[in-house]
C-alpha cells in the first residue's frame, strides 16, 4: 500500500462545557499514517486542561477508518441525553 497518495480524515475537536454543573470535557480524533501505511486513528478524551486518556486503532483503508470515526461521533452525539450538555465542534488548524 502506498501511503503517499492516501488522504487522511481531518482532525476533529469537540468540547462540552456547562459551568453551572462544572462540566468541561474535550474529545479529539486525529488520523495519521504509520510506517507500514496503516491509518492510525487516535482518540483523546478527558477534562479540559487535564492529560486525559487516549486510544489508538489501526486500519488498512480509509473506508474502515471513516466507519470508526462515524461510530465514535454517533456516540458523542448522545452526550446531551447522557451528561446533559451536547458536544460542540471546535475549529481546528491542520
């Protein structure tokens, strides 16, 4: 697989803030290529300002990476029901 011609998904940064309830959460999704041409999707989450947690998944093709990202965003879309405040998209610089 030639990774030079492979386009990667754009980075995504989400935040959920409710000062009245002391909720300050962040969620980010980034994609990169590893040395073997696999797409590595890294997800980071936690309280804004804290180190938080991270998880990495490797995918052989862009379609599989996109499916994983879409599933992750669907879960974040239910935040208002679960935690009472929705995540909002933050513009990111590439």
